[in-house]
């Protein structure tokens, strides 16, 4: 009986047709190759979806800043100055190293950053080399609302400063519309300069001065208020420093003339800074900056809007509306500072040039 039981439970031998068939090496390689092709096909779609999400976040930031600026205006009946400089420094604003609060610092209480605003000591300059000072620490705080997630440089090295500026300047990606003239004493670097006084050339927020809505003759829906700019590509590059009021750091100047025509202008020398040579040296020369679409030269006082988005930049207008402005907007080629020669881009930057703007051309 035991033998019969053992025979009943013993497995019967498998026939060749019943044996499990394994993959051959060739078949495995074919499957891996197919998977690789599918991943390669899907990767651009995944990257595009991620960039779409980043661009939406950037648009939301621009929208919130535009609304905060409107709230600021509702309370104070004027927009904040793009930057404030101490007595004496305003004589050469493009070379200034002693800075007071810029438009972003003034705006902090209006987009839920009251505690950070209180962390600044506005009785003294924002700049300075004392690493233990309130302002040194506060200006190094990273503000999510000021960062466009598409900009790969915005979360990298902070600006180390030039001379008396000191270091620890955190990055940002949004700039105030200063003027179509250069940010210097000869053009638009203060309330009494010829191109700030010319309402056909000035923007909205200048050096130690700003406009109210009633001074914007072209209408709030036709006038640029803020636009994207890019964070600097090295520690020596001041561009995209949210608390620093200079051109390219948090404000836009001469961004429709000379060799900086409109959004994402890649012409050599497009932005002008004291110390451009140090920036070039830090990245391997001018060609590297041009390839990155972040050119510069030493003729200071110029900086234009830039972004890492394909095809344009996000911008808020004075009425709070947000637009994506194409790199291919009608802007001319080589443009001299002459209001009679304005194209669409120059018209939306100037606050009272008196010319009609077709927003469908953005």
C-alpha cells in the first residue's frame, strides 16, 4: 500500500512539448532594444510636459507679482521705484555699489512676505560686506515666488557682488520695466534725466522714481510692467539677483534699442555691465555667453528680458494681465532711440508714446 501511495504521488515525467521555454539571448536583446526605442520616443513628450508645468508655474509667479504691484499702487497711489540709490550714487547709477531697497523688497508685504520685509533694515543700504548684518542675511533668502523653475541657473551660485556691494545675493527671474533708454545719468538713470522725462521713452519704474497709473497715457492694458529675466551664469554675473536693484539684476533698461532688441536678444554685447570681462572669463569667453544667449559688454546700463522657455518670455502688463511675448514680436532690427521709429515691442515698453498697440502681435 505504501508503494502504491508513492507511485500515486510521484510526478510524471514531462514531455518535450511541456517543458518551459526560455528566452534566447537574441530575443532578450530585441526586447531591450524595443524598450529603448519606446523610452526614446516618450522622453521628449515627458520633457515637454515637465516644461509646460514649469512654464505654468512661471506664469503664475508673474501673475502674482503683477497683482501685488496693483495692490501696492492701490495703497500708495504710485508704483515702487525699480531701484533706490543713496545720495551721490545716483550720479552714476550704472556703476553704483551702494544700493537701497529695490521694487521687490518694497513689494514683499504685498505677496505674503511681511516677515522677510521686516528682516531688512531699511535705514541703511541693502548692500554691504558685513556678513553678520541683517541685510546680508535677508538678501540671501531664496524666494520661490521670484524663481522661474525653467531657469537652470536660478538655484545655483549666488551673486558674489562687486566691491562694496558684498555677496550673498540670491537669484530671481523677474525685472521691472525701467526705460528704453540706458540706465545712466545721460539717458534714463534718474527722475531728472532726459529720457525719463520723455514720456515716449520711459517705462513704469525707474531710478528713485516711478509712475502712477494716471501717468500711463497708453493705457494699462497696453503697457509692460514686468518681464522675465535670466539668472547669472556665474558668481560674478549680477543678472537675476532679486534684491539687487541694478539693470539685469531686477530691472530692464535699453531693452529695445542698440544691440538689445526685444526678448532673448543674443547679439554680442546685448547686456552692458561694469565687470563684464570677469563674467566672460568665468565661462570661457564671449562665445560661450553668446551661445548661452547671455551676452554682455562693458558699456554699462543695458539689460533685456530673457527666459529659458522656447520662443519667448512671460510678462505682466500694468492692468495685471499676463502675456507670453514671442521672440519674434515685431521689434525691428537695428533701432535708434527715436519714438517715430517704434515697432510693437518698443510701443508696449514705452508708457506714453501715443501709438496704437495690437496685442494679437505679441
